[in-house]
C-alpha cells in the first residue's frame, strides 16, 4: 500500500455481474495458431502438443502440482472441474471437448507426480482431461514462449529460489483446428461465459446442432467484421 | 521555447516504470487493471517515450530509461536509450498483460514499437515494429494501448482515408500479429448518433463492459493548437460521445452524448462500485449520470461554458478526481493539476495532440458515469 490508497493490484476472485451473451451470438477472435512441441504424458510416453490441441475444442492451462495459491492453479482446476460438469451435461458437446493441464516444472512434476495430482480430475473416463509435463525445461520453454505464458521463480531474501513459481494464471480456449480463440486471465475465469464460449466454438462446426437456448445468428455486421 | 515545451509534454504523457525489486504492493501505473506483475514497492526504472526534435541528438523518437533506484550510483540519470530512427509523433505506450513488453506508438506515422522491458529492464530492446496498422484497418494515429489477456487492444484517433476523426479499435496478439478491427459507431443507437471518433479505452471485466471516448483526427491533432482553436471549422471536428461496448461480442450497445471531447477513462473496479469517470477537454462542467438510464438518469451540471468563451475556473476540479467526486482518493485515478489546466495554451506552441490530462488548456470537464441500469 502507498499513501493509504487502495491497492488495485491484489488478485481477487473473478466476478460475474452481467448476463453472458448466448452461445453463437458472437464470434471469438482468431488470436494465434499454436506451434507444435513434444511433451510427456502422465504415463511417461511422449506426446505431441498438436495431438492435444487439435481435433477437439480444448481448454489448456499451465500449473504445477505443489502450487498453493488459492487464486492460482487450484482455482484454475476448480474452475475447470466446474466446466467439465457443465460440458458433461450437454449432449451436443459429448466427445468434443478436452482439457489439458501442462506442468510448469518438469523437474519436480514427473509423470508419476502429475498422474497422482490429476487423479481427482480424470476419474471420468468419458471426459478427456490430460495432464502433461516435459522431459526437461529447455523443451518446455518454447511452449511457454509460444503461448505467452510467463513464469519465474520467486526468490527469498537471500536471493535463493523458493518453491513458488510466479506466473500469470491464464487459460487458453483452442478450436478444433488448433487456433487460440480466447484467453482467460483470472478476472475472466467466469464459468458461464467460458461455457458459452465453448458452445460458440462448437456451433461453428455444427450449425445443425444449434441449440434453442437463446442462440441467434451472427448479425451481418458482426459476420463482416470477422477477419477471416 | 517550442523545443523545451514539447519535450516536457512528451515526458509527461508517456512515462512507465519497471520494477525489479519485490516488496509491498503500491499503485499501478498502467491502464489495464488485470495484468500480471503489478507494481510492488519501489520501482527501479522509469521508461520514457520521448518525442524526437530536429537538431537535438539524432532527432528521432526514443525510449529512454532512467535509473529510479535511490540506492544506485546512477540514480536519476539516463542509463539507456533506443532511437527508433525517425519522428512519428511519439505519444502513449502500454504494457502487455505479462508486463514484459512495452508497446509505444507514433500518432503521426502510425507505427507501433514493441520493446522488451522484461528481459533486462535497465536495457530495453526494440524487438518488433508494427507498421501494418493503416493497411490492415484503415485507421491511423494509434493512441491507447490496453492489455487484454494475450493481446493488445489499441484505440486510434484517425483514419487514412480523410485523416479525420472517424476511426476504430484494433486488436493485435502479443506477438504483433493483427487479429481484428472494430469501427467506432457512427450510427444511431437508442436515439443518440455516434460520431465514429475514438480515444481512450477502459474495460471492466466483471461487467463485461468496454467504454471508449472520443477526441479528434489527424487533421486537427497534428496542427498547431493555437491555429486549431481559432479555426471554427476545425473546432467542429472534436468527439462528443462515449460508447459502451459489450466486451465479449465487441458490439456497441449504447452511445452516450458527452460533449467536449471526453478523453481518459477510469473504471471504479472494486466490488459494489458501479461507475466510471472521464475528463473532457473543451468544456469544464462536471456531470454525473448513469450509462444506461431509463427513468433513473441523473444529470448534474456544476458548471459549464463553451470553448469559445472565457476561461472557466472550475475550482472543484482541483485535487484528486476521487476526492472531487466521492470524497476519497482512489488509486485508480490520476490527479488533475489545476496548474496545468490554467496554463494559457492558446499562446503555447504545441500540437493539439500533445496533451496532459487537462486537454487544450481548459479545466477538465469531469464526467462521472454510473452503470445504474446496465448491470444493476
């Protein structure tokens, strides 16, 4: 705090003080494609990132297993669990959505460690939620750079590394073609909005399954505004 | 002296600080309220986006870094500078969401420079020059750089077709790739006609709200201010609207008539707050009103004059805006210095686009905008 002013920088839980636009009533921006990489799944096998970001609508986030920030990784995974339940309850989305959690710490987050951590989230075999890590840090860094996911190790007063990885909580919504269509930082982790975004992407590729829950066609002006 | 005046103004409008040390929380200097790496404790460096001046150094716009650590031997001194190799009317800049890059633009040449200030804040590097804004969007005069997650929302002032004030917003991803464009509305929404002008941007994520303001185009902001104020035709071409957008759909939902070129915008972001504030350039009344009122509209004017009239000293504009309107100082707001407002800028030699909070030498007109109906 400075001069008794209120600190606007402290993280606070996201709030939803509006009615989210219905699915399909808007178009998500095409923000960026994703470069491929080789990662390690929770069984110890190598897996291409493209295999985890294409073919389905994907929500991808970064975490580390020993993160204890209540508004950090645990909050991200609680939000994702909420979304998993919403997706599981929507037949139009069956088999079309996956979640991917990528460890920020390949050194400590071994395949066994992420498998243990992910147990409570991957119990439903019908829902694909993948926990992955990397073989080594240099193989992870290009992935972080490509996504624009910052991470740094907090230092103690003596300049020694602590067990706290400082990173901006981000979640990436990726379409089935592998392009990032929305990015959620903490303030935007609003499950109802995110769910509508997932459904909006699903509607792009399956217009016949357009739901009746208030969805409407894009306005001509909105459609023309789209870059592609 | 023109050179000194322009340099001072340039320093005043484009200063951003970098932090290396970690300490207690302090004020955030950036527009976007939800980026990472918010300022904690003492800043170590000040980055200044400076206007190039013919005959001074290489004459180019520069990003200058000043040591701001009192314990340093070079405290208060310029320790680094990067010339961009030309003069483009350096103006604002803004951090990306991860606070590792600064985007700085030129109002005249519409170029945007991306500086890496995260790898080594004491020695920023120019890593990318974005020069396709006019070609991709038709817009000109990039003004406001507002960090969204993974991308930058850019508010512009003008367009390449007629260099007037009709413009829009552009979105680029953090790598500098163009994503989308959104025209400022010139149509009529709910009985109020838009002017299509642009200026500042402010987002309230809890309300899915994006608020924009309006200034003037290249034809005006690159002219000498003294000439503009004496040109009745030019004075007709200033914005008088603000627009409430649906942030998710990026569609304009409401146009607000806010006479007098509404400029900087700040939201009150704490829970329970339901208003935003702006300061207008050409008049000096204060107005408080809901953004989407039907029967709940309040419109309080505590003083107003026309730009052509004499100087109207609105004493209540002194001090912090938060104090003025709400009896408290809120960290989101910048102080409006009456000294700057009172300067007789009709005699000063500067371009209309060179400004501080108090535009055009007038006491700022403050608009307290409440969201009573839209989200209530």
